[in-house]
């Protein structure tokens, strides 16, 4: 993912975050109700303000400011989190009258908390500079509740500072008191940059205009109300929308550097593969940016450096760097000229590999999201190209489709990717707020690949990834291998992020989806045919652990497509050209599941690395109740092998072998009815 803590991606020098519309709307307090009405008109369930939404929005507004409970005291938030029905009713009346004074009073509380935190950090800096810095004595501070005393708050602020210091200590030489002080100075600058928004100040500490203050306040209020509708509805700033669009479209225009503010200044934190910066072969990680087109930026604040870059047009840009040799300490200076150009984030899209098996090959495809962008970039196209390349090597005996890290993307692309493995047929059934039911179909008429398929999943596989996994499972053309269940996101979101003409940026839950069996993945996820635990297995990960998830339900199966969402003329065409070629359920792999499960269990039991891996997972499971939901605090790996992928390949080998031994090849995938 591109959004990384402590990093700021600079992809477009002509515009810092690249606003998505020519004239992004500046919001006023009076706009809030209008925008809420727009969200209510879209949402699948919530259609008006009610006590549930108001309670949620107040809680979310507080958490938006203080997510890790290091600013506010329990006594300060209690009056807002323990509202009586009478007070909630009065608040609704004020909101309906356009009175947002409750949020204004909360914002005043936040500002007081910021000034208190600044004083705490000033005191802590002096204390920490005079001692050896480690986490002992602080790691036990509870974060699940608000602090009861200011002493507790001070401890929490101290923990954040210490962790920041230790992070930079592992990456820079901090052997003098002066350099240690620079780390805490950097931390304070970063915190003030975040806190300045709460205080309605710019990066220099000057008050923002009344128009900007009102826009910030309205945006934050809308964020809290949007999130209160359900766990997947969100309201975005233009900056956030740009980040989201990058993840969906997998392309941008720029030079391909990721910048971070370090102890000594602005440094290169990452080079995007295939970008002008990476192709120059001159820039390295941790190089210090000191000049832009001859302008010395060494003494500029991080925001000022970004502002200089923002103003650069489409011509070549000259970047000046300093590099310190880690062993000799020798410092060298150099400059690099770079031309902005379109960049496709291919490494974020798909990885493939192939291995010999018998007289043929097994192909492995890792698909990280379901994307679609300009110039024909899409997950379907990349999948087709991968399968074609596999086939050119010889007989493609089977495919492992790795969706372990795939959290979703475009619904239309999920349908097209699933359609590569079936002929005609329903892939997704969608049901919307008014009860309207629509069918998303594969109409290719034939399978792009018809051999054995294993879909490798984890608790992190979500949304569109779950559609593909369950659709292939429903039709019986693939076997799902991985954690017991996937994430469990079965809702549909409409979004304006990729709309170039959008005046507001949001995604909102408008419906639920179901695969051809009529089953929704909501809450329960896709149930694995063969359980092969991943590193996520012991954690509380999934939709069920999120706040305000939609409840699950089901619809009638659609193995025989009813065509009820099509007009009469289109129905007649589909009856002739589509229905005769419907994909029917393949029973074969389901019948041999007991043997496949048995073989897999034996292999895992005999694999010493896998058993060591499972023992480490068991240790994590003993402390699962101590961890926040959907939190992973330890990356578990044993050896250099990908244990889950190896076992998925072994399952696929079993499928190929058993099919060859027990049935004629041409009958292996003979379909049956839709039972």
C-alpha cells in the first residue's frame, strides 16, 4: 500500500496531491446538511439522522482527534460518550436546525488538550535527553481506555516519543546529545504539523483564514457522520482521495520518489520501480535532498520543500543530493536531472512464477488488488497475459491464484477475473437499498483457463477477492486453500474518487453482494475447503471485528440466470446466445476433497518448518485478547520458504495427479446441475 506512516509520496510535481477536480469544493458549515442528505440518498439502510447515528458520530469525532487515547482524559470525554436519551434528542434538534455547537465545544476541548500535550512533551524532552532511552516501564500502559490522570497521559506521550526516538536511532547515528536533541526536535515538528490543523493554524503557526477554518471543521464533522453510517462509508479530503485513486488505478505521472523527513533533513525513503528516479540508477535510499533546480533547500521546513516541488511544471527538474558513506563517513554531493512521465505501479499489481510438474507446468499468480486505469491497465488484462505466458512455456497443468494480501478493488474487475475460469454465468448478485436485484455476469462464452485451480486466501483477503474465491468455489472450478475464513466484507460501495468531475469525494455503502449460490461473504467470509493457516490466523481480523458492520443475509441462487434485470429485447438475445452456454457446477473437486484434506494434513504434520510456524502462531493466540481488533503486531515467518504457497502447490499437484489416475482427462470437468 502507498499510504505509509511517516512518509509523504511526491508523485506529481505540478500539484502536491493532485486535486481530482478542477475546483474542489470549499465547505461551509451550512453545507453539512446538504452533503448528509446526499449520503442518506445513497446509503443502503440509513436514511436520516437518528439517535444511533448521533451517538456514533460524536464517538467517531473524538476518536478522529485522539485515536490512540494519548490526549484526552476519561473525565473529559465522559459527558459526550454517556449522553442521555433526552440530551441526544436535543442534539438532534440542534443539528436539524443547522446548529453544530456540540462539535464546536468538542473542538475547543481538543485545542486545550493539544496545548497540554505540548507542555508535556517539552518537559519529557528535557528528561529523556538526560537518560538512556528504552521502552522499559512504559510498555504496560493500557491504551484500550482513556487515561484517568494527567500522569497517565504524560506516560502515553512519553511512549510515543520514545518509540519515535528508537525508530530513528536504528537508522541514524545519534552518538551526541546534539543529535539526540535533533530527533526530539523533528518529533515536535511532526506533531505540530498534525496539531496545527486542530488549532486552525498553518505550518508557520499563523491562524488560518475563517474560510479555511470553517472548511476544516465541516470536513471533520462530515467524516464522523459518514463513518457512523457503517464501517465502510467514508468522506475524503482531496488529498486522501488522490491516495485512494492511486491504489485503484495503479498509475500516476511523476518522477517516482517517496520523501520522508529525517533527522538531517528530507531524504529518499523509496524509489518507485520503473520510475525515472529508479531508472536513473543514481539515487539511493537515504540520500539527502539539498537542492531543487539550484535552490538550496537544506534549511527549509519539510512543508516548504514540498511547496517548492509542487510548483514545478512538466520540464526537467534538477535535484541535488548529499550521500554519506556508512563505513567511511565520507560525504559526496551530486545532482540528477529527471523528467516527469507516466508511471505504472506494476509491482503493486501482479507477480508471477512457474515451476515444472511432470510433463507440464504449474503457474503461480499473486494478484494484490482488482484495479482498472487508463491505457488499458486492468487486473483482467494482466491475468490474461500471465496465463498466456505460462501456456507458451508448454502444457499449463494448473494455476495457484494467490489472493492472500488482496483487499479488493473494482467490482467489475472481480467479475472479469472470475470469468476467466468459467464460461457464461452469474458471478455477482447485487441487492440495493430499495430491494433492486442486479446480476453481474461473465459473457465470454468460454473459459480462458479450464484446468485445476487453487485459490490461496487468508483473513486479509477481502471484498472483490472474496467474490472471486467464492464464485470459483460455488461453481466447483476451484478449491479454496488458506485460513479458515476470509475477511468477510460483502457490501458494495459507490465512490466518487475516480470521477474527474466530482465536487466531493466519498465512498458509501449502497448494497450487498452475493455470489451465484446466493450466499453473501458478509461477516463469515469465504470458508476454506482446505485449511492451511497463514500468519494472520491467530489474530482477530475481519469484518466482524469492525465497528458498525452490516448484518449478513442471503438471496436465491442464480445458477440458472433469471435475466430479470434485463429488458425484454435484451432477454431474447441472452436466451439465444448466453443461456445455452451457462457454466454449470463441477462436482469433481468437491468429491475428492476428503482425500485432498487428508494428504494436506499429513504433509503439514511432517513438515518441521510448518510445525515450528504453527507453534509460533499458538503463542500469539494466547495473547489475542490483549490486542486491538484487526491489529497484527508480529510478522511470523520460519525459514525462507513460502509455506502456504508451497502447500497450495502441493494441493494442486494432488488435484492433477488424482484426476489423471481416476478419470479420463476429457471428462474431468464434466458439469452437472446446479445443486
